[in-house]
């Protein structure tokens, strides 16, 4: 039971910190999107490097077989971050946040299209409900 409470606490803290990041990106004004992303990623780099250093793990110890997937993960993660920061700068904040929260649902759709994974009926219903809810938040008047 303790692990469940710890997991819930971490989920809530992640939501709080991501909301704070979104608010600070929005409040940072007319700085270029790339510059905002650079400073966000530099902060993440220092936190990750400190964590790895504390555990005695070398950041260069990635197995050669994992380097290509790691590269793609970094590339797509950075692209997603840039797109999110661009949306925060150019859309209403609630709309940008809603689009960001839909990313797991887009992952299900893309796994069907790219990886040919099966989508179960309950997943399809969840996708429909998520997009209907997002539509009601983003354009409540249709």
C-alpha cells in the first residue's frame, strides 16, 4: 500500500511541476521558443547529470544497441517540447495544455498506424471520449 501512495504522490508532483513549467513558459513573454526550450533542457540536463553522478552511473554507458533508439527518443522528445512551447506561446493556455495532455492518445493512434498494433474496443471508446472531451474544452460553442 505504501508504494501506491508514493506513486500517487509522484503523479501529483509531476502534474504540479509540469503545470508550473507551462505557466513559466507562458509568463516568459516574447523570448524565442528555441531559447525557452534550451533553458528548460539545460535545467533537465543538470538534474539528470546530478542524479546519475549520485548513483555512480556514467552517462556514456549506454549500450551500443540502445544508442539509435536513444537518439530517436531525444529527437522526438525535443521536437515535441518545441511544439508544446510554440503552442503555449500562440494558443490560449488551456487549449495548449489540453493538446499536450492528449499525447498518450495520439501515441495509441500512431502505434496503430505505424506499428500495426491492434486497438481494442475499450481503447477506441476511450479515444473517442478523450477527443470529445477535448473538443468540448477547446471549442465549447462548436
